C-alpha cells in the first residue's frame, strides 16, 4: 500500500547529546529503558478506514511520530510498519449504512488519512500494509499456529486457542471477567457455541452472504483482525534471531491493549516462542467537552474539518502535545485557539535572528522527550523561551534551535 511523504528527519547526534530514552511499557506497568540500538523495529496499529482521521487517531500517530523522530534524530534507523485494516466488520457495516461500496469507502478514507498525516507532518512508515494484500502472510501465520496446535475450527471458521499460552493476559493484567466484557465490546464473540475458551479469537472467517472473500488454504473468506497485525509485524519488521524480543515497540491507542495487543502477543509467542515487543506503548483516549469521543456518540472531531476551517496543522500537534500521551485527555475548541496563539508567537520568534539563549532549551527538549515523551514539559520550556526572546533576551543560536524544533517536534514553517 502506498504511504505518504516522503518526509525525513535529520540525524542530530553530531550536535546534540541525547540522554537514554525511557518509555512506558504496559506489560511491565513501568517506565523502562529503551536500550540504545543502531536499528529499531516499531509497529503501530493503523486505522480501519471508515472514519479517518479523528483527533484520537491524530493523538496516537503523533505520539509515535514523536518517538520515531527522536530515534531518528539520535542517529538510529527505524523500521516502522503500520497496517491498515481495509477489510473488517466496522467498514462493511458503515458501507451498508451509507449505501456505498465498502472498497470505495475504504479507498476514500485511506486517501483522506494520507492527506491528514501529510498535513500534520507525520513521518510515513517504512512499510504501510493493507489487510487484503497481506492475506498470503496471514495464511502462512495461521499455518504456523496450526502446526503448533493452537487452532481449531467452528463451522469452517478458524479460531486461535488462548489456553496453550501461560503468558496470556500479561499485557493487559485484566481479570477473566473484565477480559470477557471487553472482548464482547470490541468485536469478539465470547458466547459463541463450540469455543474451547470464551476468549479464543477468530483468525479466518469463511465468506458470509453478501460479504467479500478471498481464496486461501483455509477456504474462501477473510482474515481476523488480530492475526493480520501479528503476520504483518513478523514479516515486515524482520525479527533478528539474536534479539530477545521480535520487535522493540508495539504501539497504538489504549483501547487496543485488550483484546488486540494481548492476542497479537499471544499469537507471536505461539508462532515463535518469543515475546513480541520489549515495549508495549499505549496512547490515552481523547474526549470532547467532558465526554468520551466516540463514533457511537457522534462527537468525533476530524483533522480534515479542523484543517478545512483554517487550523494551523502545527497548532493541532501543539495542542495535543500539551497533555502527556498516556493521559486520558479532553479536547475543546479553546485548546486549539490557545495553541494557535502560542504557535504564532513561536513562529514569530523562529523568524528572528535574535533569540534568547538556546543551549539550555535544547538540553531540556531532548531530556523531556527522552523521559517517556514528556511533551507538556517541552511545551512549557519552549513557551518560556519564546517569552524571553520576545522580551529582548539574546545570545541564542536561532538556526540550530529551529532545526531541533523542526526535526524533533515536526514544526513546519
Ligand atoms: Zn493491530
């Protein structure tokens, strides 16, 4: 699948001393060192293309963009893979509701997502993979699961059995009843007759009437969502046999912790015997005016609408950076107004050749970013520096700080 861009980040390691990076890991419930490496493997779950790109998506992809930028700026390479679930229930349901072809809806929304990511200056993934184009990989992954006796059939649909895996539950740390409830809310079928465990998940679904299907060794049908990400991550991130985990970072919104990332990591263990990721990183959900933002409430705020109404794309990034990525956040229009004011002042200062001293600011920016992407502190120190510059302080290196803010924070003039 074509991504977007190209957009690049410069290696700043010759001119900036970067501290070690610590990153929250949901599985260990701690902030853990991300060991310095020449190359990282990062997988971030992509959208199902029927309501791209609302602010919750933007907040998640911005989080991993900041991490991506930081890793590249330290001089490391990043193999970054993102999927797009271009066939799944929610897409088919939305197409029926709106009286459109599911594949046309998907194509339109994927294009809109590309435009939004380009406008927000998000570095594109190295590989951007659709579910449909990944069916041969999914088939192979299912074969490996079947070989390890972790699959079974219910009326020609294939299921992944979670009971073989003693580490199942190690990402989410939920009780069985909490898991069953979330599984039911998030596309699972815990009450289906014939299951060995209510949490076993669908990995290949035989074609249903009036739904699309594709040929595979497991029959004519389509893949389940979880195995799609497992298969894509394991193929395109090319795990190294010498590494302790298959990849470094698996990321997404906190609504993916269970069942999605729990299932992916369990399937990866069943296939490879290894842990999927060293860090499972999750961005908090975003609400609007005190309420949860969701498609069912009909209160989604779309990036494309904000841009169409003239919003400064960097101000959208700035407004989202004002809160820590892991926090459950609220959005309201005032936040964007405030961000636009601050960004306008920042732009004014970055155009000037006389700016307040920048050495301490640069040290603070990389220190805070390296500490679990502490963007609220980054925003504060930059605002203070802008204030000092506007009040006439001088002595800073305007070109260097401009490059730092562009490369690390995605600032575009
Ligand atoms: Zn995923």
